[in-house]
């Protein structure tokens, strides 16, 4: 009977190895000479696009993979995100995701064409970015305490954003909820028009990406009040955080990551994660991120998925508390 059990165990082990062999072979052969396409769900020139092209170039340089970037902008990043959710899970279509469509959009839209958890493989985070609270100098707002005071007293105080549902919008709403202010949201079609409105005095304040806002701060056209993360930015350490300026615990840092469609081969996921993490912490890439006001993020796929779930819960509460909607 013992001998019979050993035979059955041998057959079971052989069957398991036979089942795993094609998976291992696919991962070993991937990517070969085939093109890996990274979808950037925003227009060229923004942080998402810059990071996608940086990673593509480094993967080609380091591993000699054939990697291209394709911009598929629309619906606040949801269009490109949806395209990847429905792509074949073969490792040749990836997403340079921004956090908005994954942690903000699910509670803003009554219906999304994708599920942020079930429809993706979480491969690796790339970077998190500080946003900057900036004010028009003519508004008489020189600090976060000034902004809180005016935001409670002045019903005509407005903040601009790159559009409804964007991180700029929801960080502004998070500020309102945290500070008890009622600064009115004015959406624009992109960061460029939003900054133009702020520079022209049509609005008084914005919560903006530093790559867009800081050139105007350095030229003296805008006043930087604070950064939105829990710690000061290494790129501009002279600017205090919102948390230390009057709202303890305030922490809002949009992030960017590489995702694939659901059910991506675990070995391909592991391989991509290792390559991306190694690239992110090289000296030249960290220097490029520094210019963007961003910091590299290193997590395993499992850690990254857990992080996404925590972020989704956090921003769902913010959206619901603000009453923001796009439907």
C-alpha cells in the first residue's frame, strides 16, 4: 500500500510539473523580439508620459527589449486604463498608470468600464509625487493658515484644477474636508488652462503638479504655500507641508505605476517587477525623478496590490465626504 501511495504521489508530481512547464517556458521566452507597448493614458508632455518614456528607454538600454510608448488620452485617464484592462494578458501591453483612475475614479463615476482590482495585474509602483498648493500673489494668501481663514470667510474663493475627477480636483476637495473650508472648484481642460486662470486671477489657488507649477513659483508669478505630502520635498525643501502648516495628518501624494491586464503570467510579473525596481533606484533615474518632484517607490507585486487597496479605501472616503461627482 505504501508503494502504491508513492506511485500515485509520483504521478501527481509529474502532472503538476507538466502543468507548470508551459508557464515557465512562456516566462523564459518573454519578451523575445516582440514589441512591448506601454500605454500612457494622458497626452504627451505630462508626468505620466515622461515616466513612461523614461522606463521604456531604460528597459531598452538595460535589457535590449523592444519597448514603445503609445498615448491614449481621454476621460481623465480612464480611456487608456480601460484599453489595458481588456488587452491580452501576454505581457506585451502594459499601462503606465496614474493613481487617479485606480483610486479616485471608482467612487466618482457611477459606472466604470473596468474594475480597479479585478481587471489588472499590479506589477510595480514607479514613483510618488508631491503636489504644490500655489496662490496668485494678488489674492493676499501667503500661507496655509491664510488660505484656511479666507476659505472659511470668503464665499468667492475658488481653486482651479485640470478637470473634474483629476488629482488636482480631489486634493482640493480633501483640503476642504480637512480644513472645514468651502473653496469652490473651477475645472479646466488640463493643467495649462488651469494655470493660465490662476496666473490671470480668475481663480485664487490651485493644487498642482510641481512640474507645471514650480516654474511660475520660481519666476515670482505664483506663491508656493505648501506641498501636499507628509514630508517636505527633497526637490524644494524650503516649502513646508500642509500638515506642518495647520492641518496635521494631511497627506496627499498621487502616484504612478506599471500594471498589466488581469491574469498576467506570475513569472513575467516577477521579472518585470525586478527589472523596474532596479532601474528606478539607479542614480540617473533618481535624478530625473528629483526634477519632477517625485520619489521612486519599491514594492513587490503583493505589497503593491495591498497598497492599492489601502489607497482605494482612503480616496473613496475623501470623495464621499466631499460630495464630488461627475455623473
